[in-house]
């Protein structure tokens, strides 16, 4: 074993960074044996230096992250600050000054992954980010390495623990969205500003990363169709239950049937209770990967939290350190397929539509005609009448999103349709 240690600069020492530092210290001997050289924490950049940080020697703490990554003797920079800047500049500066980088920053990777990979390649360095998607769950490495000889056709999963906690609460208690969110906030599952989670920005960033790696194609954040879950109601859950379904916020990345294009989307969807994703409870994450040769694979585990996320960071750290000792780099960006990303209108799936209609003869026929005119075939219809008004629940066969949008637009123009109460996609069948 080499005795000279590999030097690690830790950028950020919050929820994730503090756990990375703790595991680096408590597992130092094991890490050294696995890597073939000891790893040494050479500096820790933070914003508030006076904060007490257990187990971190005060002399290692600095507020000057730029000087730390420019030192020239750093082997690996672990970026767990989050956000776009200064993280982006610090990472590119690290490459330019000879370090490889491990990051947990999904927002940055989804937005600027291509440029960061190019910078890593230019300087012959590694960029690893297992922790950026689904916390502790190994997903990036299986896609990038284990399935490198297979053809991935679909990635479908729950990649945000906060929203899964909220939806699970609504499902199990009958609570409305706000009540479930309040509980998630009180228990620390939701941040004070939950926008990134509930409006699905976080899940969209993860979908962009997964689609890019799975399909060997650059998928930008803007390519991902995004719909949050703030409008899911207790009534939607009652409807879902009547169909033997529950509701999950899903990230879905698919290759088209002819293989010539891909789509990536994030939205709430009904899935059958018999689907394995339906039983993913609380803040857990789970991702299905479907590929030509392997068939269906499911990855399940804690998608966030300090220690679980640090586990993924440490796994990357070991891999990057090994590469470094071997004078090699691991796999970089693979975007050779360069498939076009199709718009949401071309996505084909099933729909559950709930309409408020006038309770009089002929309404059902009128509604059915609109569906037929737009080429959307109806699977089932359920009608409940009350005091001259009725609710009509239509479940369709598979149709394109564009056809469904056209149908809904035409339905809204019917005098007998008082309103479209909800539209939800039905997945996983
Ligand atoms: N938390 C999770 O469960 C989780 C899961 C998966 C991925 N991630 C990702 O991991 C990253 C870190 O998340 P986190 O939850 O650990 O965040 P956090 O608790 O807010 O910690 C951020 C850390 O960065 C430091 N920092 C902020 N701005 C800085 C600057 N300009 N210069 C130097 N240091 C700065 C902060 O310093 P102070 O301590 O002085 O404030 C803090 O130590 C993010 O990219 C996040 O998306 C987090």
C-alpha cells in the first residue's frame, strides 16, 4: 500500500458533507485498504466558519473555497455545497488545478453536465456523481457501467422522497395536500420552501441525468416535461382507489418504440396497487430500469439524508482515488447516440379524466363523440348523478398526449361539460 495519502478537499460541511467527513475519519483504515492508499481530509470549505463542527479540526476549516481548490496538491474535490454558483466555478477550477471531482449536485449536473464533463475530459480528470440521483441508491454506476453492454429502454421511478412522503400520507390517511405537506415539514421531510420538491424541479433534474446516461444522449433540464404534485387532491386518491390504483410522482424516461427518439417527463400518475412502485412508502425512492437483455431491474432505498447520501459520495471517492492511483480515469460522458428528445405531445399513455357534467340524457354520447373525434379510445366510463349535475370518470386506452390535450380542449367547449375536475396519467400497466 502507498503510504503517502491522497488529499481530499471537502466543499460544504452541511447535512451531507459532515457525514462524508465523519465516515472518512471513522472508516479511515478500511478506506485506505480498499483504495490502496490512505485518504486525508486536507481542507473543509464552509460559509460560516465559527459554527461548531464535531470531528473536524478547526485548522482545516476555511471560507476560501477557491484557494482550497487551487492549492495544487489536492487529489479529489468533494463538492457538497449545492446550487449552481459557486459550485460550478469551483468544480472547473478544481479540474484546472489537477483534482478529480465527486459531486452530489443534481441541479448543477442537470443544467451544466455536458460542460462539466468536457472540462473533466480536457484536464484528464474524473467527474463522479452517484449521490446526485436517489441518494444512497446505486443507479448512476449500474447504468453507466453494469448495463454498458445492454440497451436501456425505460427508466421509471420515484426519485423524490419528500413528495413520496406527502403522497403516501394522503393515500394512507385521506389527508389533503396542505395537511400532508404540513406534516412533512414538521417531521423534517420537507424544507421550509418546498418548491423544488413539490413542483418537481428536483425530480426533473434527476430525470435529465438518468435519461442522459441511460440513452447515451444529452438530455437537458429543459427537455424534461415537468408537472408538480400540488394539485393532487384527496378526491384523486379516492378515484385512484376505485380503480385499484394509488398516485405517485414519477420520473419516466423512455426510448420510443422505433428507438429513434427519447422522452423524459416528471408528473403525478396513477399506478396499479399491484405495481412494485405502489408499495414504496414514506420518503423512500425506487427506480425501475428496463433493458433489452437484463429485463426489469428495480433499485430501492433511502433517496436522501446525510449518511445515506454520504455512502454514495464515499463510493465515488473510493473509485476516483483508485483511478488516480492507476493513472487512469473512469467513464466520462457518453452522448454518442445523440437521439432527439421528443416533446410531451408525442408521449403515449393512458389517462384518467374526471369531468363535471350536466345530468341529462345524451351527455355521455356527446362526451364519447369528442373522444372518438380525437382518436382517443375509451376503456371505461363511470357516472355518478346528483341534483341535475353529475360526475363522469373516463379512463382511456393508450393515446398521445397531444390527442388527449385536443380532446380536453374540445370537452371544455361543450355546454354540458361544467368543468374538467382532474386529468391524470395512468402508468405502470
Ligand atoms: N441533504 C440530502 O439529503 C441530499 C441528498 C442528495 C443530494 N444532496 C445534494 O448534496 C448537496 C449538499 O446538500 P446538503 O443537504 O448537505 O446542503 P446543506 O446542509 O445546506 O450544506 C451546504 C454546505 O455548503 C456550505 N456552503 C454554502 N455556500 C458555500 C460557499 N459559497 N462556500 C463554501 N461553502 C458553502 C455550507 O456552509 P455552512 O455550514 O457554513 O452553512 C454548508 O456546510 C446538494 O447539492 C444537494 O442537492 C443532498
